[in-house]
């Protein structure tokens, strides 16, 4: 399944900001593996003294951004599974901001966060590989909008790129 096969009707326009960051010839399996390596390499390259930096007091630290990437992947892969299995139950949205404080990301080491990300990503890759091409196209409802299973996955690929670009622009 390539990103170029994804139709604009499969997701809310809001998610274009992420999906448009993914190259058209990206496949889900290969894309998730390459993105895993990119995320690990990027966060591993950040100096330790910058990991809790915030460019404004109310903004997340770099560790909190990585935790947000992990939490978002967990939520979107749950949506992915439910939609791929043709579950028509509407899925609630989530308030990403309330997840940060209880995550205690700044009390975790970078190694712990990278391990958490890697474990989550390996689960995601395994799940993606277990879903048929046909079921990737299933449409469900999440956050009061229609979205396909495959769109849930492509959102995640662009989501990590989005946040890495913000870190490069505003944090480093």
C-alpha cells in the first residue's frame, strides 16, 4: 500500500498537514521502518542538556514531544485496528495536552523513551503487516470524522516528521 493510493476522501482535511509530509511512493511497512530509524537517530542526536528545553514556558519539552509521538501512535494504531477490523463504533477524540503531565516524560531518560518508542513502533509494524490490503481501505469514524485504516497509519508517518521539523526550527 503506497501513500499515492490514499484518497483525500479517506481522512479529515486537518490531517493533510501530516499526510502531505509523506512521499507519495512510501509504503506503510517500509515507511514505518524508515521512520522508526529516523526518529531514533534524530532524538539520539540531541544534546542531553536540550532534552528538557522549552522554547516557551507553556510549550512541551523535547522529551515531552517524543512522549507525544509515542502516545499518538498508540491511539492511532488502536483506531487503525478497530477500523481495519470493520468496527463501525465511533471512536472518541483525545486531548493531547492532558496526556503530557501524567506521562512524566521529563522524569524518564532518553533511553527509556526511545525504548518505549521502539516497542510501540514494532507493535505498529507487526499490526500493519497483519492487515490485508482490502481491510486497509475500511472506513470508520474517529474524532467525529471519517478516516480509513490506512489513513490512520499515514498520519503517523507525517506526524513524526512534523514534530521533528518543529524541534529543528524552534528548539535547536
